[in-house]
């Protein structure tokens, strides 16, 4: 039995962070109903490198985090749509939304209203800046949060900055932390028998991603500076080799000693205290730069790793995906002949494994509204009532 089997989640979110949070619960057994507005589907259904998939509302950005869910269309702006949601909430454990702060409260779908039907409800609101404060009325995507929080100004080199982190790391981190917050609230509910309201902010998540920088600055008054691929210690930098780049990670004292003994620099190897390493880092770095150019990145990776020094050649995504280690980890799920094509859809599942009953994918990403009639039937609506809802564009 997986951790969230028997838990029912209404996923009224869109784009990346919210759907990813619900997805992480779904691969651990939760029943997740993903709600889309019938006239304004989740924008990521139209995003990805395959325009044919985009046109069918099955863009790869959506597919990444839609497995194990059921899809329902529902117009929450309509009175009947809101009534249906209230009925769904009665038998649900979790409601997740990422509308503008206060937007659902204005139409009678805020926490105080929904919990009248279900005192044990876990209600998670995911917004850019939270429900309160000077910026609470502002909206943002991952890139705006990176810009506002200082994350962009910490990224890049001394010559080229600020630089946005490539993948939407704030979105996925927000989804991961939201899933953790929801799981914690469910665990709390087991003890208190009481529901919970979660105020999740992407801005807060970004600050947590920079936790050490935040503490360092508030203590010293010295802001973080973009350092590119370098680190204050010479053993923690990116170096050119004969055929590519090597990211070296000799960070602690023992690793520093082993590193310089391996390159026949016994005197530097004795300088293991942090002060000496920082004072002499440029000299050490210049020395490493010359030596590491003599062999390939793969040679150095193997040589250092065999001697317990963190070091890896810098690989593009395509190389990482072809690494035998990835297959061993089982992080990807494959759907062969996806949507009747001759292609295989591969999606990440979760970033961890259990000894038993862990995360897995049971069903493929659903098409828009695929389960609407099925779900409405489950709450007691007959065929004529469902047809009426379609005619009124409620579903």
C-alpha cells in the first residue's frame, strides 16, 4: 500500500508548480482529479517541442506531470460549476489551487467556505508571493520570482550577470515543497483530526533555495556575487581538460590533501585549513588548470573518483539520459506507442525510491476532460443532467 492510497485530491492548479505538487502525491497512490476550465485549459497543455501534441492539448510540459491523474473540465466561474466543486470537496481530503490571491474566496471557494462541507479538508493555496503582504496582489512565473528574490543576481559570472537559471527550478521546488507541506498536514490531521490551510509562496521557496546566502548576508552584510563555475576553494571549480570541462569537488580537508598528493604537490596537500586554502586558492587554481589540460575529462573523472574525490565531466542532458546509471535508478517511466504513435513517451516519476510500495505510474496522462462524465456520475448525476451541463458550458 502506497503512502497516499485512499487520499483524494482536487487539483485546481495550472502551469508547473501546482500540477507537479499533485503529481508527486499521485505517484504515491493518491487519487487526483485535475480540473481545467473547459474554455481555457491549462496553458502547458499547449507547450512543448511538438506542435501536433500542443494542438491536441497534450503538450510535453503537461505530460511531464499528468500521469496517474483523472481529467475533468469544470467552469468554476459558473454557479453550477461551483456547486459541483462543493460536492466533490465533501468526499475529498485535499484541495490545491494556484489562482491569484483571494480570487477563489471572492467567488465562494475559499477555505472558510469549502471547509463548511468538510472540516477535515487540507486546503493548499499556491501563489507567487503569498496571501498577505505588499506583493500579495502581484502575479509571477518562475522567471519573475528568480528576478525578484535575488536568485538571478547570484547567477552568472562576474562579467555576465544576472542570468536566469535555465530550467524552472523555482516552479519544481515549489511543487516539491507544497507536496511536503500537504503530506505533513495529512500526518498532522491523523493526530489532531482537524483540517489545515496552507499558504504556499514561490517567493518564500526561492528564499529557502538560497538559505545559506540569506544567512551569510544578514550576518556579514556582504551580498553574494555571481561566481560562474568557480568556488572560493580551488578544489571546487570547473576546469578545462584535454577534451572538455571537469567539475572538481575537493571541498573538505581530506579531499584537498588527496587531490594535491595525486598531482604530486605534497606541500600544498599539507595546507588543509580553510584560511590557507582561501589565501592560496588562485595559485592552486592556476596550477590545477595547467595539469588538468594534460588528459581527457573522462580520464580525470575516473582517476579522481577512484581515489574518492568528487569529480565529474560536464555532460549535456542527452549524455546524462544515456548514462546507464539513470536506468539503474528507475527514475523514468516509459509509455510505448503513446497516443497510438510509434514513439515512446518518457517522464520522470520521483527523485527517490522506497524498499517497497514506492512511487510508480499506473495510468498515462489523460486527455482534456477525459473523465468528466465518469466523475459526475460518481457524485450522483445522470446522463440528462450531464448533457445539460455541457449545453450550459459548465463542463
